[in-house]
C-alpha cells in the first residue's frame, strides 16, 4: 500500500485573515496573510488582492494535486456596519470562487463547529485563546506576520490571529478527515 501525503489548506477569509497549508497535519507548506493591496488616496484603503489569492491556491494545486481546503463560514452580525459586512462577504466569496475555479475540493465550516474541538481545554478567551491553541496544536507554525508570510516587516512581535485561525482550521480538517495521520487532539 502506497503512502499518500494529505495536504489540508485552512483559510481564515477576512482582510486580517490568512491561509495555511499543512502536510499530514504537521509540516507547514504555506503560511501567508490574506493578500491585500493598499490603495492610497486621502486615506489608505485596503482591498483584497484577488490575483494573489488565486495564485496562492493555484501554486498549491500545481505542487500538490491531492489537496483539500477548509474555509471558515462568514456571516453578517447585528450591529455590524454595511461596509464591514460587504467587505467580509467579498473576501469570503473570492476565496470560494478561487477554490472552485482551481478545482480544490473544500468544506465550509462554522466557527462554532471547529473551535468547539480545537479550543477544548484551552484557557483564556477571544483571539488570545486561538493563539495559545495554535502554539500547542501546530507548534511549528510561526504566527508572526513577517515578510515571508506577506507581512510588511520582520519587526512584528505580536502573533497574528489570522495565521493562528488558518493553522487551526487546517489542523481541524486533518483531524476530522484523516484522523489516523495525527495524534488525537489534546494529546499532542
């Protein structure tokens, strides 16, 4: 029987999100903040870089034919502004279209579903809890948004919660789709 590497791609689709790809739930193949263009005017506007988003997924598919993705479901919340809701939906839709166009099979998962498993037994609350979980469950994942990850500088010292979430999503997918490849969650 031939061993087949399992490539899982986790996508946190917001403007401050990220994409992480894991091989067999452990080896980091890709770690990238969501590609953004800064448009200068009276103020600097941040817009999704659709070409770069598509290129990231296309390069993964070219290198690893057998890859699959998981993306966090996005939705509008009461009290969320129209501009914010539109921006969130735009990025989410762009990632979905890119996955579809490149023919990478994907699953959409609600935040409640994956965090219930990945954050079980992790102390704290909010995004800090996700960062702690990522440090424990995907210890080789560098959470800093440095130049290598598409950040602006190598001086950043604050972990990026988008990278943490994308890494946890990829790890969740591997643990659900291919549990024989990795140790059970909570026993790493």
